[in-house]
């Protein structure tokens, strides 16, 4: 149970905490914009961290600055690393916002602004929990370090070198990252896995220039035909990926996880409707959708181009064709093994008269966080207490690169407490964050600090 | 044997005939250019036809004018329709021409200009043969009508309505079309078949907008994956087209044709080298290249596009994907039956969660000209006489729509006497026409008139 004084403090200061969020959301801290307000936002955050009692400083990178803070160190206590990102997605298209994306507005129990849910609201609530402990009790259950990044929305290019250079500073016993959402309203959720990625570009070359499909059709191998056939062969008739060794290293979800997922309020027809399709599809036909999205790897063509694509008709055999292909990976698939298998497959399926070229764009390892670790257990207890409903373990089909970096480089299984809602529009117009979730999230975070201290003692 | 007076006339007037070709080639008669010189070219042709003794006039269409001419009618004699086109391909890229495309220049026994081989040189030689007969003997072996089109290079959009409206005027006993080439230098050739075409556009629709491939990969059918799989399934492992009924109506080439083709000077490695590929490919693996290109139908993707195609990576499941697909048809395939089969195939192979859309761009029937008809026999005898080498029957993988129109609407199997050479660059910079072929072509045409009269008597 959360300390009553801390709980009371958070209740008493709810309005002021909202005002602080409004201030923070006013900064147009867009990482890929030269004329952005990241420096102003960083200055505000450093001052804010100091005010709540942390030693705060700016740590530069080759890109945007990191904001770093730490509580007064108490030897012998475990340390929690709180990660967040202060940069936000660009607000375009501006004309689709009901109110200005950088003029935060409260409507219907939500605050609307770019960054409200992703990620300013979600990391600020942790800092308010820290403040509440310090102000209400004069102490913290655990030592706290805070790392606020400014490049998450552009792929965190400076994160890995930064972590490598500051391993000692960032060393901790647990980590918490809140950059996700409830599975549904009323279903507080903790992510336990994120998929990895292997993104490749495959180009097939045929004749040195486009040639006449009448004169040469049937005589010259057509790179688009060949690319289509090759991609077609990458799945078998059951929707399974046919690359060599693709399923060799899969760690299946536990029986408990599968049972939990089955109990989630998921409606296949609703999702199909929201996506504008007659029915869901893709993936392995014999598995339920959540299993396919969370616990199975996929191979999707993200883009394809070759030959004549303007309106009308042109009768050519194109000189080349290219596909961008991403494979989502799950534990314990290794991106290197997967891309090796991809190359082998391409080599084997390249027909006479065609030359194949494979480029690896990027790879990311999948993340699997054991549900029985102290941070995850503490997070579940704290969210259950704060929201009055048992927090569930879910997964996510996407990637959150920092989670993998923290796991691989710092050895920490992060508690991925998600306080957003599925309709928060994190990368779209009218991004919002629930005021109730903002407040109860701070209570959950405060409870988490206490639960974590007990489990790590 | 050609009448010696006619032969002598053509030899005596060789220089003047070349001057006339130079005049004709000066017109930039480009059909798809608003500011073109088609009207000037038409006026020149009408005057020219009148000078050589034909009744000439302009017949308008919704597009470019037709030039029409007829010899003084002699009742009881068979009539030959001579087709040609006075429009030319655009000359771009201009900087790759050695000399100005509309300033005809003689070099190394060739005349260089846009339209030299395609088709001004090739139809003018027939008119010079008519002139030679009239001037040297005062008579023609057959009645002659001449139809010169101005829209061949843009797909002859006005031709079919024109022929329909002027069936009586165009009624004839034989037709000759010279808009093709020798198989190789020293191999005078007559085309006996052209492939038809069924050009379709296939679009697969998935989610109503691009969606996140991490969140939704494996749950939503991917239209690019589906399109690739569908196209891949359109060929079997032996390179045969797998559409239903695709091969039902094929008329195989005769044993004589196959033997002739085998004797042609064709080198597979040379063709591969010229196209910049390590080896030929495509089509049915167990058949020789000339059979594949001339006597077998094909299915080629001419263009494909879907999803993210700019540089770099984007992780989306695209909303849709489109392919332009052309099928080259051979006798007796019916384009309607083929496109019906295509639709059936698409319907059957459309996976759950995908909606398919098929548009038919255009169709053209294949043409097969019997080698034992009077016009073709006369053409073979005449070309053999003029060039001193036995003229061979070859086919062409491309389409020449007028041939099909003349066959279907006027009931005429045209003699497709080709006087070009394979390196004439008909749609490229430095288009040329051999002066020897221009002269001997006129002799061949004059001989053809005599041979035809004998066979149609």
C-alpha cells in the first residue's frame, strides 16, 4: 500500500501538477527540426528537476542534449533508472488539430497537445511521484536517476553511444519506461515484449535498360516478375515465412500469458472495421490475432517499385525492381541470423538472367522482459493499486529501441508501465492524455517506488 | 522477273528518288506534338502522289489527317492497298544525335533522320515503284490505293473508326505494309505473325490507410505481399503462364517455319550481351528463344508500385499496391478469353482482407498471316529477286495494330515486307535507313506489283 502522506500529497497538488504539464507541453521540442524549442525545453526540465530535489544537469550528445538527474545518493539502496523522452513528433497536418498542438487545452477530462501522451505526460508523472516522496516524507524508497532523451522520435541515433560513454552513471538495479498504453480503457497494462526488426532492401537487376516487352517478352527475364515470385515464395500456403531457419529460435509465450491475452477485451471485427478491411488477414492463419501480432515474427513488404508506374500503359520489361522488406522479430530470433537466411533465400531463388542485390537498412533485437522480475512485479502491484483493476501483461508488435539498449547495455529488464490509452493519437492530430491517467499514473509511480524497494531490499 | 524498263527507270532515277526522301524527312511530323509539321507533310504527300499519277486527297479524322491516293481505276484488275505512316517518333534525346534529326544526312551508305526507316523511307519506296511502272510502261499491273496515316506512333487512335467509315474506299484484294526489318543483314524477311496484347492493371486494396507494420504486421493482410504472391503464382515452375485456359487456343508454328527459324543467323549469347544480361531468361525454359518470342504468349509486369518507395526505410503496411501487366498473345488466343481468365485467377487468389480491382487498359488480337496466300507468296518472290537472297518468313513478338485492323475489318492478309535493318534505331537517336535497301526495296516493290498481278489474275 502506498504511504498515505505521499498519496495525500499527490491529491493535494493535482492542479499544480497539471499546470506543470501544460508548461512542459508548450515547447515545440521536435528533434528533426533545426528551429525547434528543444534547448528551451531542456532548460525548463533541468530547473524542474532541481526544484523537486534532484541534482540535474545537461549531458551533451552529437545530437540533442540529454537531461540527467539523480536523487541525493543513499548508499546501500537500490537505484531506479527512469527513462523518458522530451522530443515530440512533428504536429503536421496542422489543420486537422481542433486546438493548437502547442497550446495545451483541457477538454472532456483530457489534455490535448503534441507530446501529451508521447511522452511528456508519461515521464512527468514519475517525476511528480519522486517529488511527492521527497516532499511528503523527506526521503525516497530507492535512489533515482532520470534520463530524458531528445531524439526518440527520430530513432534515438545518439542513445547507444551515450549509454556506452556513461555506463557508470546509468548503472542501476531497475528501470522504468512509460511510453506505451493501456490495452483498453480500464485495462492497466505492462508490456513484457517488443518485437525486433530486420529491414532490408532487395533489388533485382535485369536488362541494362528497359526493353520492349513485345520484342523481348519471353526471352529476357523480367525483374518485376522475378521479384514478385521471390516475395511470393517468402511465405508458404499457411502464411508462415519460408526463409531458412526463420522459426528456429522462437521462445513461445507462456501458458499464463496466452490465458491472459485470451481474457483481454479484443474484438477482431472492431479492429477490422477501424482499419477499413472486410476481415483481418496476414500472418499465420491458424493463430489468433494477438498471438500473431505479439508473439510471432512477420515479413512485410513496406514498399515496392519497378518499371512504368505513371498513368496509362507502357510495354516494357523493366531494367530493375526494388522492394523494401521488414521482418518483425520475436525473442530469441537474432537479426543477423535472420538476414543471413534472407540472403541465402534470395541467392537460391534468383533466376537465370537476373542479378540480385540485398542491402540491410537496420536491425533491432527483440525484447522479452520476464514477468517474474522484481521491477515488473512491483509495477504490476503498483498499477493494480492505483487503478483498482489488476494490471495485465501484454506485448507489443512494434519496437521501442531504448528498451533493448537498456536491456543489452545496462543489463536491466525495464518495467514498461503504459499510462496512455489506445485512442491517444500519439503520432496524429489531436494527441491527448487522460487527466485521470496522469494523476493515477503518478500514484502508481509513487507506489511502484515503494514496491520496488521492498522487492530489491 | 521484273520488267526491264521498270527496273531501268528505278536505276536511272535513283538520285532524284533519294532527294525526294530527303524532302519528306525534313518534316517534323510528330503526332503527339501540337506544334508539329504534320499539315506541311500531308500537303507535300498529296502533291507528290498527284505528280506520280495518282488521284490524291486528304481525308480528315478526329486526329491527324489521312492521305489517300488511287491509281486510275482499271476495271477487272485486282487492287493493292499500300499502307504507310507519315508520323514519326519524337526525336528526344536530341543531344544524342550525330546530326539534326530533321536535317537528313547521308553517311556510310545510310541516310540518317527521324523517320528514315520508320516509316517514311519504307512507304516511299512503294510509291516510287508505282511511279516507275506508270512512267516506264504507262500502266500498272494492279490497281493501287494508298493510305498514309499520321498517328501510328501514338497507337493509331483514329484508324479503326476511319476504316469503318471508309470500308468501300479501302476495299482491296491485297495489302502491303512495310514497317519492319530484315532479320539480319543479308536476310530479307517477311513477317508472318505479330503478337497480340492484353494490357491490364491490377490493384489490391488493404487497410484504408498505410498502417504501422510493427503494431499490425501479421494481423492485417499486406497488399504488396498479396500482389507479389499473386503475380508469382501467375507462372508455374517451368515458366508457363498459370492463368486458366491460357494455352487453350494456341496454333503452333508449322514444321517448315520452325526449320526456317532454326536456320536463321541467331546467337543467344550475342543477344544477351546486347541486353546487358549474363544469360537470356524468362518464358518457357524448354523452348528456344525465337520460338518463345514469336510463337508463345507471355505475361510480363511492366510496372509495379506500392507503399514507401523513397530512399531510406518506413515501417508500414501499405494501403494498396498496383501492377501493370501485359500479356502478349499469339494466334488463336482471344484477348477477351484471356482477360476473363485473368479476372478469374485474381478472384481465386485474392486472400482474406484484400480487395482486388482489375482494369483492362487495351487489347489487340494476334495476327497470323498464312504463308501460302498470294500477297505473301508474291512478296517472297519479289524480295528474293531484288536482294538476291531467298526471303525468309519470320515473326515478331511485338504488335503492329494496323495489320490486325486490315485483317479483321478489310479481310486482307497483308504482305509485311520489311526493308529496315535490326540496327536502324527506329525509336532512338541516329535513326537511319540503308540507301541500298531504299533502292532495292523500290525494285522489290515494283517486282511485287507484277508478281501479285500474276497470282491474283
